[in-house]
C-alpha cells in the first residue's frame, strides 16, 4: 500500500521552520524598544500604545515595501545578512519623510525551501537595520512555497508603523519659493532599478559577479550587494534639531527610490512651484556610469530608474542649509545643496547641467 500524503512529502518542512525561529531569536531580541510587550513566538506583536499619550494629536503613519530583484544577487553570492538593510531602508525611510518616527516593523520571508541558517541570516540583517533605524522588530512570518519558488529562492517584504504630531507633518504645504534642496548621499544603488542593472551587466555585458572592476575598486558583486543607507534615525534627529523651536525651517523630505530623483521629489512640491536641480553639484558613484555605458542607457532613463547618488533630500529655508549639512556630516552622511525651489507653476522638478567628473 502506498504511503499516505504528508506536508513534508509535499515539500514543507515544519521542523526546519521551527529551527529557523530558534536561530533568529537572538537577533530579534536586539531590535526592540521599551514599548514592546512580550517576545517572539506569539500570533501578533504587541506594542504599548500608552507611549502615544504624550502626543497632542498623534498621527499613525504606515509603509510597506520589498527588496525587489536585488535578492537575486544575494542568492547568487550566498550572502544573506545585508539585504535586511535594503528592506528596512525602503520601508522606514518612506515614513520619516513626513516626519514620522518608525515605531515597529514586521517582516515576511517566503522561500522554496526553509534553510534555517539562511533565514536566520536574513533576519539578522533586518534586526541590525532596525536597531540602526531605532525601530522595533516585533514579529514576522516565514513561509515555504515549494513548486512556486526554487529551493534556493526567496523573497522578502516588510511593513512598519510610525507616529508624528499632526501639526509637525512635513510636506508640500510647507514648501515655499526660495527654499533650497539638500541632497544626502546614497551608499550606491540602494534597492531600486535592479531589473535594469541585472539586464545590463548579465544579459548585455555578460559580466559575472566575481569580476574585479577597476572603476569600482572591487568585484561587481560586492558593489551590487552594498546595503541601502538607512536614513531614518539621522533624519529624525535633523528634524528635531532644526524644527525644535517655533521656527521650523525644514519643510519637506523625499526618499529617492523607484522613479528616480525628479519624480520622487515632485511628490512633495506644490503645484504652484517648481524645482531646479543642478547636476554639477555632485559626482555619481562609478556604478551609475557603468550601467549607462555598458547598457547604452540614455541619461533620462538612468535618472528615472536609479538614485544617481542621492538617496534622500530635504527641502528647507536657505538660512538653515549649512546647519543641516553640518549635522548630517556629523552623522557620516555627506550632504550638499543641489537645487532650489522657484516660483514657476507646475510642480515639476528639472535636472540641469552636467554631473561633475
């Protein structure tokens, strides 16, 4: 008589999932806040909301995102402990642009086959990035999807919740003509545009991840897997430093992700104003030029796909620009004035000039 069907025979290993949870516990324990109630293993993460009673009118902010096809690079290299920074950065840095402090986060990992050590390494990176962002990792889910994903394939997503005072929300309504735009350097490609990047390097140029590229000073794989810079905690400190008094010179922020510089910045510019960005104020890292060169990618296409070296921008009163740049430099984030807000109607962002060599 044939053996009866089972979950394990169908490709799902419950015991492996349990081992993964045990391995990740020490990392999740590091990514906490005083408001977190209970530990890992419950059906839901608990967060003590009495922390919000000190707010006059707290607004909750929420964001969700994934890493995209950058996970394919991690899988090819067999290095899984850095992409957590990409996930956390993509999520919490969307919250901070409105001035919200990210309070807690959850993650979701789906894979063709649960390898406990791999899952633990992914969660390790997520937890370390949460610590850097000042947010708590209160829970998550690991799902095994045999037949849908190959055994060594996985995808990662996450969601976070933050809080901001209603009268301190940053955004387009605060922006005025004469404001300047301060750009904050990215660590590289971050986690956007990897479908184009992989097409250029692997399909067109036929490069491999272990190729040493003189222009990059290291291997292609190392540069492509460079973790996303997590700005959240630094930006919150900048907001508190500049907007702590009645005078609130920092008016808006924009996270430069998919869609590039112009389209993301335009989201926080009112319709009766516009922005001019001067490309000559910075030099994009060599990886951006290589994508353009090897793929014969036109500059407009590059700029609407990649961050071109600026991962976050602040729009503020010009009198506070130097203070903002100094404060960011003290946090090891290179920053510079890259443009200005004009009285021209349209709500558009125009990039002018040529990038510095």
